[in-house]
C-alpha cells in the first residue's frame, strides 16, 4: 500500500511526458512521447494498474494494446478497401498457424521499434524484457503452421487481399519440460492472461452440424434433392487478429473459429427440461476447439480431429458465402471472388462441404457447383510419408458427416468414369485413384479428395514436387499434368532477420539500404563485400554477439555453459526419425570416443545444440530426446572432453526462442533421409542468418545448395534415388556395422548403457531399430556424415574463409523469402493482384 502511494509520484515521468500529447496522438501517434502516454493510458484504463505497481507483463499488455490501436484504422481501412473494390481474396485455410509473438513483429512492420524502445525507457523498462513477456500463440506443430504464418506476413506486405482461416485452439502445442532427460508435456494455457491481439466478433458466427442422417426428397419443381438431418449442432464464433504488412497500410485478418454451445439446441434435454444434461452438452460442444493435435504421430482415426477440420472449414466457407451476399454478388461468382488454398489435406473436407452448400442449400445443379468448387480450390501437399497421409475410416466418417460421405461417393463415381474414359480397361488404375481406399478397412483418402477438387496442386520444393508427381499422385499427374506446379517454401525476412537479428539488420541497412527487406535479391550485393577484412570483422562480431545471447539463454534454461567462441552446431526442429537427430548423436559420440582414446587429438571446440518437441505418443522420438540429454550429461561433466565439446538440449523450442537460435548458428544441421523432408523452412532461416549448412540432397536443401554454390555447402549422403534403390535391393544395416569398427563401437557404447549409468535397457530399442529395421537408413549415411563433419572442422579453422562463406549464405538467400513464394501463388494459382490501401 505504502509503495503504491510513494511510487505514484516517483521518477517514471508520467506527468512530464503527457503534456504535449493530443487525444488522437494517444491512439495513433508514432512518436515515443505519444507511445509513452498511450502505454500509461492503457495501464490505467485497460489493465487497471498504477504504473508504479505494474508488472512487466502489465506493461506488455499496455504496449500491445497501444500498438493494436495503431493498427486498427489500417485494418478497418483494408477490409473496407477490399470490399469496395470487389477484389478477389486469397483464403488460406490451415488447421495450424504458428504465429509466434506478435508485439515485436508489429513494431518492426510499423517501423516503430526504436520509438517504442524509447517510450519504455522513459517508463523505466527495457523493451526486450517486455517483449519476453508475451506468451506466443502456439497454434501449430512446426513447419506447416509456421509456413502459414510467414505467408500471412508476406500477403500483407505485398498488399494482397487475403484472410487466414483457422482454429482458435484453447490449448495450443504443449509446452515441453525436460525432467531427468525425458520430455514431459505441460498444457499450453496461452489464453490464461488474455490475448491483447484478438478481437472477439461474437456476432459473426455460423452453425456447424454433425451426425444424424440424410433424406432424399423431390422439391417443388420435381428435382431430386437431399436434406441432411443432423443430430448435433455447435456454433463457430470468429476471433480476429490483425496482420500488419511491413511498411504498408495493408493490415489483413487472421480469423480463427472457436466452438460454442448453441443454447437450448439439445433436443432431448430441451424437451424433458434436463438442465444439467443441457449444460453437459455445452461442455461437449466446446471441446471441439479445445486442443491442437500434435502431428508426427501416425494420422490414425481421431474423431475429434475430423470434427475440428469440418468445424473450421464450414465456418470459413459460410463466411465467404456471407461476404458475397453482403457484396450483392451472385454465388455463381464465388470462384472469381475467392481463391481457397488448402494447407495440406487438413481442410480438404472443404471440397465436399462447398458442394453441399451449393447443391443442397443453394440448389445449384451438380455440374455448376463442381465447376465453381474446382475453380476455387488449390491444394498444397506437404508430405509423402505414407503414415502421415490422412485417411478416415468409413464408419467414423459416415457417423459424423453422413451427407458428406454421399457427396464424396458421387464425386468419386463421376471422377472414376472420367478415369475409365481416359484409361479404358485399367481397373488397377481406377482402384489406385479412387477416393475410397479398399486395402484393409475402407477409408476416405483425403489427399485424393483434395487433388480431384482442386484446379492447382503443388509441392513445396522442386525435389518434393517431382517426387509427388512420380509417387503418391503419379496417376493424377498423368491425368492432369497442367494442374501441377512447384512452389518452393519461403520464410519472412522481417521476423527471421530484422526482428530476431538486429545486429545483422543494422549492418545490412547500412551496407545495402533498407530495401533488402522487401527486395531480398538485393542481398546479392553482399557478394562484393564477402572478401573485405573490415566487413568480415563486423560480420564475425555480430555472429559472436548472437552466440553470446544464445549462450546466456541456454545457461539460464539448462545451467550449461557454452563458450561463444566455439563452433555452434545446431539442429532445431520437431524430433522425428526421418529428420535423424540420432545421426547427429552418432557423430557426437564418435567425436567423444576419439577424444577419450586420443586426448592429443586436435579438434576445434564445438557446441552441439538441439531443440524440438516429440509427439507425446511417439516412442522412438521421445527416446531420442532422452539420448541427447544423456549424452549431454556425460560429455558436459567429463573434463577429458568438455573443453572441446559440449551438448545442450534447449527445452520447449518455439518461435520465441527460435528468434535467439537461428541467428546464433554457425552450422545448420539438415540431415534428413533424402526424399523424406518435403521442403524444410528451418534450413532457410539458418541460411538467411549466415549459417553454413551440412545437409543431404533433400527438400529445399537442393535449392539452397544451388543458390549458395556447392563450394559453400557441406553435402553428404545418399540421394533420394539412391535411398530408393537401397530399399529396393534390401537395406542391410549390419553390413555397415560390420564394415566400420568405429560405428560398431559407438553403437555398443550407447547400447551398453555408457550414457545411462549402466542401464542397458533404455537405449536398446534405439540401437535395435538402427541395426535391424530402420526405414530412414541412418547407418547407410553414417560414414559420409562423419567424413563431411571432418571437412566442417577444417573449414572452421580458416576463420576468414568461414566468414566469407557465411556472408555468401546470407547474400544468396533471397530466393527463400516468403514474398517470392507468395508472388508465385498469386500469379500461378490464385490470380490475385495487389491493392494499395490508402492512409
Ligand atoms: C521454422 C520452424 C520449424 C520448421 O523447422 P524445420 O527445420 O523446417 O523442420 C519448426 N518450428 C519452429 C518453431 C520454427 O520456427
């Protein structure tokens, strides 16, 4: 009590800054003085706290609300401009948006980072401490969700009319804690302290039905029609988040749907007046958007997941139809007004749902509805891994979405007729292409539904698109080659360089001018500086500073101390066998053994840094995390080796700590089995920040190597074609063990419990997997990986040349801007042009 009184008039200067600021400045002003007053106002009126007792989190909320104010008129203006001009809008449907913290990014995009920093300094706070208070919306698992977020940033920056549609999960991706070396999952209560970035739109909602049955009837004019009589219903309510473009007035919308119970809908409970049962129904309804499903587990038949997909897709399509109505535009023009992109198969039920909305509810005839549907949808494939392809058991599908199953059968009937016409007497092909899989239990194949229902189908890197056309969608490519194209992924240089690597940003601004942020081709001009001593010196100093920053973070999180002068070798991404974190560990254990056997060995000191979550039910991935931590514990505590190597696992890899991680890397580990990583985007973030890559010819690594030049990339391992050929002739891991004493010794060390206090059980399943039936061919690439790491060691010892290569990586990363990717989607798939939003 006492401190409240005394601090109210203490040196925070509230009385001094306020004087010259007008009322409109407080909402809109971009100067530090206006921001200071705005923060104080929000502390008072929105947060309800005296500045003197306000916590850093209170300041975070106040600043966030002040920044939101500054976006709001741009946002309303943007929506109004699209509406007035009747412009075609890209609707990006994604079950995941891994947005990361909003505040810092919005400051960058509005060009007011420095002003905000000054404003907070006036109030006695450091902007970085305040930014660290934001709890990021973790509404995604990894790359796919982050891609959606990068694309929203680029769409707004390129001034493209666009809406992101998704799910407002109450609990996003779990938080990972490491206990005794094992991953434990903690519920992500990201909304606990409110979310200043979203605006609830309780009046924008749509009904979503489930279950029940269908009835066939004749309408007034004698047409056969179908009625769906569902037995459950929920409401999807809109929550909007503004997405500010960089350096433009465009501020687009991310619209996330949240499930709510429909009051007094429950038929039985309503009739018998069972109040408690009705309340129970309410709870059940609201579970639809309760939690994000982790991926990287076999996409088995999770009912609630299908319910989630249908829920957000129907809300989004109904919203589009509603917007058409508001614009007095006929439904026939749907495909001229909306380009609907399916981010993987998760929203692919949309194909059947748009047909239902048009045929059953708007009484379109089938062919007209189908023409609109195919012209509207585009499908982005993200994986070739068979276990990740979504299929739904027929009985479950029929129970939840009986009408959609009928529609899918009708789509299939007509489609297979077309196949039979094009390829007569080829029933094997017909079976392969069917929307219904008949091997084992009958299942709906969502990738086939998405492909048949879309005018454009794309992969996410050149190699991936080739493999897609040659493997899982080969028959479809033969039927419709013109529908296929490649759209190599990209990342936003605003978040992943300007925001997260301010030191490098300053150097680039100074060297190139600020346009590189929207014209990343300009980064090529760094080529001319790559050999200059002074420039290399600045470059090295910035990297060292970033490594210092990460080292402090790692120390705070894990207690592990890492010398910032060491080589930072980093692998951060979801933990998965195909990404082969265990191959990385085999290299670490190899180096450990060499040092133990030969203490005089000259090895440049290296920090091996990992991060990433494993799906909670993924046995092997969780064991890989345990192995990393076990090896870390042994090595870090051993004075024979810990002056030359250390290992750290950063807990809870997310976008927020990614900001610290990518800029600190010297070496980027991109070591997936060739053919398995569709694209990767982590690889691009590392490159942009001047890391060199050690990698296989997989996903976008191929294009990264093309851009940066083979001399500036550490390539190893089997190609995708070689992987397939090894598998065809039979992979025999024992041959690799038998032919390599060092590999055998490394596996024995792990298996015998050297890193687990003699416990020979804990890593046995991992070693057995590697030596018996590993579909990802870890041992086949072991020797090549070790040899390539030796090249890394020699290269690292030549500091000027390493720095030169680091500069060249950033210089040649322009292709991997999400602006380039979005421009290609706009031109080749969506037919969408930029619109200038006036101030
Ligand atoms: C970029 C990113 C990913 C994707 O990383 P990959 O290496 O491409 O698998 C996953 N998670 C987060 C938090 C990211 O920022």
